């Protein structure tokens, strides 16, 4: 099966939580409670296996996106879910070469951390969380490397639930537009169910994101699963 034959068009999950405007709540308290209640159906009260892919090259102490990922993880763990976190920026990874040796359903030619550490976890996961800083209006190269390597298990990675968490310095209303479109296209292609999106604009430093409401938002998404 080639790439074109595999493309599917499906509806995006209806439970996405859209958040933007650093330090300014994009949803009022009543709507927040309503979204959290609605998301209880995501896990159906069962323990989920969740894979979080961090892709910032900055340290845990400096990174804005890692900060939000940690808040999400805290919430999800408090809700009783199992979490595996993969550090795409500091593991041994290689970009897809398009050789097609995997046949879209087999081992990659690279016996790296994606193949040996991340892929086994992703295959058994219920939910994948993509975390990235915004670089030139797209995901980081580190995250794109992971996404391109989905090719080796395209079918088996399909049908999962997903969440996107991104941070950016810019505050313009179009700042996240290209990345958001990329993510939503990926959701359609992979037949994923999107269950949350955090678009943290205006968060160009660790102190800025820590002062914002995005940390609480990320935590609530995890806790409400």
C-alpha cells in the first residue's frame, strides 16, 4: 500500500479544546467545566496508556513546551493514567529516508531510539501527545523526525486518540495557523480522534508561560481524560 492509497478523510474529534492568548482565558469557567465533563468519555473511566513526545531542544528548566507537557502529565497521572515520555531532542533518532523497506508495516532500517524505545510504546498506546515549540510557524525538526517515522507503522498507529501542545513567542491571531492545519491534517490522515489542543501564544520565555493560564489548562486536559 502506498502513501496515496492510504490517505483517508475522516471527521476530526469533536472534543478538541482550543486555547490561545497567553495570560488571557480563552474560555470561561462554565465552559471549562463543561469541556472537562465531556472529556470523561475519552477514557470511559479506564486507565489509558499515554505517550508524550517532547521535542524542545531546551532543558526542562528553560523550555516553555516542556513546562506545559509536565503539567499535562501531572494531570493525567493524577487521573490514574500510565505515561511514557519520550525526549525527541536528546535521543538517538534518524529521519525517514523514504526507502520503503518497512513497507509501511515493519521495522525501520534505523535501529535507533525511535524504533527500539518509542515505537513499541506508541503501538500499544491509547493516546499520543505531540509537544513542540513553534519554529518558523511549524513544528520543531525534532518532532517532524518522529512524525515522518510514523510511516513504518502507518496502519497500526491509526485510530488512536491525540493531543497537540505548542508554545510560541508571537501573539498574532495567525501565529499557530499553519501548525494547527498541519496537525489537523495529520489527525485526518491517521484516523485519530483529537481530544485536545493547546496553542500557547505569547509564551516566549519560561517565566512568561509560568505566569500564563496555560499550565492550568494543560493540567486540566490531562486530569479530565
